[in-house]
């Protein structure tokens, strides 16, 4: 992290790396591509069986990172879940929040049909 | 050639664009984004209509890439074309409509001939009192004022100006770096702020900061102030007065959690990280403020007064607070280091004032914050 001059970039990129490792370990899902939007980059994930040739069976990953206390990690997860629920995308979603201070990664799937 | 090959090429160029942006090579980044957009656009020819998600996401991606490449007209044309075809899934149509709003705002500014500093700051307010696209006027005006105060302080610091305790920023600074409030895509409630580029560069001679740095510094300050990182904030700022002022201005912006749950400040381009202020942030800031001003007074003399801030005369070192149920207002003295842009927006608002009660029954000022 010390190599990064910009603390915000370091937090964001560190969170991406930890979240991607977390979803691979816990959900057996892999990042297949970045999402190109106007509001920051997220990732698309798929499982091993998916050919990866399109977005039809992929998951959208929303990531957030913080070096604050556990309360902030949980609050951010709630926010991300709300975003996924309110979001217009019909892709199934996964929210991941990385707490650097508390050394935890919170991951939750969102069923868009509910 | 398949969709996947072209999409991968597009990703490659988008990644190069991000690297270039991090190195501050804006023109080069725009070139890479354009390459990425062209590949993404081409890839659309290879997607079957039945693959609704793939089609929708790729169209959104194409428009976003052209927008980031500053090819605004191209982005707009693609958005209209695909909305008109009526073949995209609902989520994609909604997303494209939001993007069109952003594109139109950008075009308006291009046409107006007003030059802005890189990076629009988007402020998003969420909570019980806020509905989609609407919020109480008083609340939003206060948030706008608080963001403006933070921007001016950032600019003054970058201009190496002496710390300002009284009054607003000088007219020269207000003329040179004018914040604009601009329309933002509808969210819970959102507004956007852009800083106009200095009109006449020689005014501050060699002192003038790179205007492009203002937004980036604004984010760094907000980020450090909102976390328990007082030491890092002091390292970033030239003196303790600036660090304390930024902490207090950020606390003003942070909600208590009663009527607003969060205030999210982010860059429209998403290059800088976003800062989410909540009641937790307010607690963290309070902790930083308390630790920066240790008091050796006994606990029994420390009180917190809740009331309406009715009057103040900072030159004469006092503020006056109306306490509900009390006949006469309370005068709190020795306001010393209180600065106008922190306490000014609190007049006629409910406030929490930390005080020391002396043995003569007088109140000595310690700290003040808004109580929603």
C-alpha cells in the first residue's frame, strides 16, 4: 500500500483485490471483466462452468473498502445491498465490503427477483 | 472476429486509459478511451438480440467510454439510437436515460463557454427526510453552503493564504475560483458542484495553484477528515489551524443520523474514491477534535448545552444560545478559535455546545456542532 501516493486509490484498489479473492474463495466465482460505467468500476463474475463468452449468466460485483471500524463496514454493506436492490440492472448482484482496520471482508449475494 | 475478441480489446484500451489518468496524462487517456469505445461499438454488431443482458451492458459500456473520451456528441447519438430501437432490456434503457442527463449537462457547459476545473463533485444526500429527487430546501441549502466552504478553504490553503478566521473568502478568490451548482442525475437527492477555472491567471502570479488540483485535494482532505486520521491531515495541511478548520467543516457536512443517514461525495468520473459521511463519521471526527484539544478541566465542570444559536459576536468572543424552557438566553464566552464559516451556517439552528461551567456560573466555550 505504501507504494501508492494516493490513499484513496490504494483503498479502492486494495478493496478490489481483497473482494475478488474473497468471492473466489467463498463463492467459487471469478472476475471475468470490468464494468465500464460513469460511476466507477465494478466487476462481472462468473463460475467455472460459464463459457465467459457473454454476460448472460454473470454476476455483478459491487465493492467498497474502508479503514474504519466494524460499524462502518456493516453500514457500507447495507448501503451496497440497497444499491443493488434499487439498481436497474437485472443481473444477480454480490456486495463485498473490505474492512482494512478490522481485517474482514463481508460478502452478500442479492437475489434480484426478491 | 467475435464479440468477445472486440470486447477484450476494448477492455485493454480502457485499462491503458486508467493508467494514463493516474499519471495525469488526460489527453492520452482520452485517446485510449476513444479506442476502447470504438472497439466496444464494433462488438455490438456481433451480439444476438436474444442475448439481452450482454447487449444492454455493452451498449451502456460503449456510451460510457465515448463520454470518458470526451466524444460527447458520439455518446449522445449512440444513446438515442439504441433507445429508439426499443430492443434493449429495461435496466439498460433506464441506465442510458441517466447517462443522457449527464451528457446533456456536459454539452450545456461546453456550449456556455465556461471552463471548469477537471472533476465534478457529486453530493448525494440520503435519509428519512429525503425522497427520490427531492429534499427539504433548508437542508440542501445548508449542505451546499458547507461544500462551498470546504472548497474555498481548500483553495486558500493551496494558494498559501494565511488562515482566515473572520469573514468569507476574499472577493479575488471568489471571482477566480467560482463554484457552480449544476443539475445532477436524479438520485435520492443529488447535486453537483464544479469549480470554474480562473479567468485571469496572472492575478496570483507564481502563487496560483494548479486549478486541476483543487478537486483532488478536496477529496484527500474530506477523506482524511472523515476518518480518525488527524496526524495525516496535519501533515497535508500547512498548520494546525487549517487541519482543525477542515475537521470542523467536514463535521458540519456529516449527518447526525436523525434526518439524514448519509452524505456521499464522489467524483462523477469515478477516478477519485468516494467519501461517505454518516453519523459514524461524525463520531470519528468528534474523537479527532477532542484529541486535538485536550482539556485538563475536571469532568464535573464539563457540560453540553442544546439550544438554538441566536446570536454571535466572534470579535468580542461570545455566542448566545436560546435553551427551550429557559427565560433568558445563555451567553457562552471565550469562543477564541471559532471561525466564521464553521459557526455562521449554525445561526438560528439547533446546536450542541460543549462548555466548561466556571465556579462563578459562567460558561466557557469548548466546541459547537449542529444538532439536526
